[in-house]
């Protein structure tokens, strides 16, 4: 999985229909901030410690997502 930095354009890839953010699957946005937490210590995967704040292209929504929910845009 790629890592993203502020300014990167991304596509949301949330395929789990039970995920509360599933409604945003397929939308595009821009990473505006990368936050750090201790989730990687819990899961054993350091990538989980990065939380990406994404402004969606609709300009009305901002989401905080993990790497597994993001892909490069088409």
C-alpha cells in the first residue's frame, strides 16, 4: 500500500458495506493532513499509526481514514 502526503489526490476505496464511511466509496479528495496515533502498536502494523485527513472533492466533507481505505486516483 502506498503512503500519502498532504497535497496528494486520493480515491476512497471503502468496500466494507458495514463501514460507516462506505457511503464515500469511490469518491475523490485531497490529503490535507497526516496525523499519528498508536493504532500500529495495537495492530502490529506501523502503517495503522497514520491517519489521513482527506477533504473530499465535494468540498463539504472531511474524513479521517487509514491507508487501507485510500488508493491513488484513476
